[in-house]
């Protein structure tokens, strides 16, 4: 789960995070996320925990020391850097969802999306489009595809839904595209 450590401008973002947390717990899906107790990150973790679900937080030591780490998780993994955090989360997760967030959320999502495009993993990557937050990004994906910087089969790897249950249902039927390899002969 990639998401903001802020609440956002509207309560709808926190509500969407809570709704997703409840749906994860209901489906017995463990949450792997950034380990913070604040913002959307804290809301989704609290929601999973309140429903009896399992939550793994992965947080760099410099953020843990600022006392924003969640103290009631099923498991908290402290790493040395942001790079190590992303690698650990990628290793632990079976799929990736970006909730509303800022540049850090987009950094995490784009890195994991790029890894999928390169065939480094075959896990679903999705956007929970609460309050149409990701509409501009979806338009950008379409523009990239129209301008032939993103092949359509890879553009469709970004699974989008406005509701948690719809997004998770799409994850269940996701089939990764075949990744083209380019071989040059001498």
C-alpha cells in the first residue's frame, strides 16, 4: 500500500482508506505499508487492525525516530533507507495499491509499475481513485499511450477503481501482459 502521511483536503480520503482497510481484513489480506501512524497511512492500518487483520509496517529508522511509526502493528520492520523500504515492501507484497498521496506515493507507485512493465514482477498495480483523485494521472497514462511512450498493454496494467471492493475484485482476475524482450544480433 502506497499512500499519504497526510489526511488530505477532504474527509473522503480518510474514509476511502478506512473502507479499504475493512475490505482487506474481510478478505483476510494482510496489509504491507509504510509503517506510519499518521494520515491516510495510519487510517488504513487502524482500520485493518480494528477488523482483526494483520498489518506489516516497513519504516526507515529516521522516520521511526520521529515517533510517527505505528506502535500497535502486527509487525514493524525498521530499515535503513527509503530504497530499502521500497525493496522490502515489494518483496513482501502480492499486489500494490496507491491511495491518494503526494510525490512519495507517486515515486513508490511508478517504481513498482515500471518494474512490472520490465517483467521484474507479475503482481497487480492499482490506483484507488477516491474522490477522482487520480483522474489527472489516468489522463496522463492515456496521453503517454496516445503519444506512443507507453504501450497499451502496459497502460492497462494500472488497475483503477473508485471503490476498494471493485479494485480488489479486479486484482483477483489480473493477468500480467507478456513482456517483450529485444534481442539484437551481431
